[in-house]
């Protein structure tokens, strides 16, 4: 008896499998059929589209391999001598080159501006302009540079603040000093820019905000060199608050 029951169950299940397809199954079949007809009708267009994608991908790979990478190498070679001039504080030679072995940071930025080194050359050019006292030109190049590196980004942002202060736009300078401190997130760098912000606030007679940033140095960066004598700055600014 159990065998017959099992057989009947098998027959019943088999019959269910062979039942008429549901509406959902019919819809799926129709969609697949339409897709096949579409591909058959437009196969030439599809092949052309796929071919275009392949050409674009190969062009991108080829551009990187045979153009961008060699240009990056050229840029690194071109910037080498200028970096030496920069390290020796020979600002004009670093910026403009020496007409012998160096085209200067300006030349590298112009010829290789699309490369990583060319973009860095713009930041270097801004540094040179700053030290030459040409603050408007420095701002143009410094603000045209961006990086994900926290330390380099903070230094460039802080120097941008210095440029604004030197062009009598102290409020803007404070803004960039505070940005530099936040960007660095460093026990060594952040307090430097916070102190610059505090001094700038004092020059604007904004002693409340000066005290605020000085206290930030004391509270958040107690081990820093700037914190060693920060109390006298706090006291001096506090005494001016009315």
C-alpha cells in the first residue's frame, strides 16, 4: 500500500508539472521572444555599439599607457632642478627656470599641467610667488591646487591664508587658517594655524574669538610647542574684552 500511495503522489506531481503555464510564465516567454526578435532586428546596431565601447576602452588604456605615463615621467624629470632651487630658497630660479637645465615650475605647470607632477608644480609656483612678495599671483596658483594629502593640503591652505593677510584681507586669512588647522588634524600642524588665526583675530580687535582659538590650542593640543606659552596670549586677549 505505501508503494502505491507514493506512486500516486508521483503521478499527481507529474501531472501538475504538465499543467497549462501560468499567465506570469506566459508573460516571461513573450518577453524573451520579443528580446530575441529585437536582437535579431537590430543586431548590426548592437554590434556597432559594442564595437564603439571597445574602441573607447582601448583608447583610454592606450592614452594612459603610451601618453600619460611617459608625460608624467617627463614632468618629474623637468621639475627636479626646480625642486633643488626651491630647497635652497632660490625662489626666482625655482619659479622661472635658469634657461639651461630648468624650465621652472611655471614651465612645468604649463607644459605638463594635466599630470600629477604638473599640478604639484602649480603649488610650488604659488609658494615661490609668496616668498617673492607677489601675493595675488601666489593666490592664483595656490587656489588652483588640490590634494587628498592632509599635511600638504593644510600647508597650502595655510599659505593661502598668509597671502590674504598680506593683501589686507585678514578676515579671509582667518578663514583659511582655521580650515588649515581642521584639515591637518595634527598635533604639530593644527596648533600653528590656530595660533595664526588667534593673532589675526587680535589684529581685528575680535578678542573673544582670539581667546576661543587660543583655548582650543590649550585644550586640544596641550603637548604642542604653541601650547607652552598660550596662557599669556589668552590673558592678553581676555584683558581686551569689554
